[in-house]
C-alpha cells in the first residue's frame, strides 16, 4: 500500500511504465495480433517527411522497439536515440538486431536531461506515449524543447471522439484488443486502463489543440488504415522556425483556446496529403456503413469478457 492509501501496483499515468514492465514479455505477441500495427507505425514515421543524411532522431516511449524500427525504415542511416521508462521493455528492444547508430536509454520523458539525452533532434516520434502521460500538454512542451527549429514531431496515438468514435473504440476494444491483451499479453488490467483512459481523453481535435497550445506549428492529423482506422492517428506538428519574439503565435493560440467547441466535421483541420487514394481521412468522418452502433460503455453483445 502506498502512502496515499492506494494499492502500490494500481495503474496510474505516472507509473504506467511499471505495468508495461511487468507484462513486457507478452507485448510483441500482443501487437503482432493487431492487424496493421507495424505497418501503421511506418505510415506515421513516413508522414514526418524526413529526408537528408545524418539526421538525429528521438523515439520516445520506444517500448520493445516497434516504433524504432519504423523510424529507421523512414530514415535509414539516421542516428536514433530510443528512450523508454521501462527497463524490461528496453531489455527486449536491446536484444533485437539494430544498426550501430541506434542507442537505447532508460529514462522517463520527464528526466531525459538527467539521463544525458539532450536536443536538438531533427525529428521525434512519440508512439502511444502521449496518451500514457499524466499531462499530455506538459509532455508535448518537453518534446517541443527537444526539437531543432522547423523539425517535426509525429504523435502516433489513439484518440476517439463523438458517439461514433467512442462506439467504434468500444467495439474494437471488447471485440479484439481486450481479448488479445488477455490471451497474448497477459495484461488485461493494463489494457482496460488504456481502454478507459483513451475513452475519456478527448478526440483528435483535442489533441490538435493541445499540440497548438504547446507551441507546435502546422499541426495536422490523419488517421491510419485497417482495424485501427479512426482510432489511431498521426498528429504532425513542427517546431516553429523562428522564435515567437513578439508573442504573436502565443496570442493566436490563446484566441483559439477560447473559441467555442466546433462540430466534429467542421474542424478546419487540414489532413496531411501523403495518404494517397486510400487515405481514410479525418477521424470524425466515420462513414455511415462503418458506424458500429450506439455509444456503448459495456461490451457489445456476444463479445468475450476479459
Ligand atoms: C504502448 S507502449 C509503445 C511502445 C512503442 N512505441 C510501440 O509503438 O510499440 C508505451 C511505452 O511508453 C512507455 N512510457 C510510458 N510513460 C512513459 C514516460 N513518461 N516516459 C518514457 N516512456 C514512457 C512505456 O514504458 C511503454 O513502453
């Protein structure tokens, strides 16, 4: 029992990495059971538009290295610093076959400087990290501070909004993710924690606003394909080229924050263009034929309990 009376292994955002650590051995098997998991990571990494030789990149919350592999595919030959708060997840990542320019560092995002990790980076990928953080906006500010001027951040993460988005999240979670987490990962409690947290965290639009308030420029969002479509998105932003000397961008962000909430389909958020003809579009534009039904908080009938 902890000092505040909570059971010491209760999952909380500040300690979620420990839950990942306890179940690290099953993580790769679990994500292999999610169709498109690795391909979608590569899509997000490629949307960063990384080009040129000798880039220095950061994969924060790298886990067992799936996102590290995606970054290297998007920018072969780059130097990649891959960081995770869980020593057990990192141990699995380290056992894989990596080029010499990849280094793994055991640290939380919050203590990177103490671990000797400093910017500037030419790009950062944060895959399934931000939705795990105690305060997403503070985390995003830390990431902004680690980027070179003009360099991109890709947040690859869950975000669900509106009755349709939440309903799809419920269907996919109870129909697939939670049973797989139980069978392949041995982490039912962590998967249910993630289910509740994503459900309550706000949709893609909220994440875009968080990134803008944190100081990112040109923030755009685009979902991925397959089972994760409309649930997982690439949120792209970049560190502004010029410092905000006269506070113009800060004022624009403050004004945007005061705007009344917009209808999901009238976001004005520009999707990135790299998606091509199969681009599934913006998360809230769930086509009618894919609407999974009512906004359920309980598992859809017939789905296994986990
Ligand atoms: C769902 S895993 C994602 C792993 C990998 N990025 C991927 O795409 O497969 C989330 C990872 O974030 C790590 N994590 C959670 N909070 C963190 C923090 N504050 N700082 C660094 N890593 C953190 C966890 O330990 C876990 O390995």
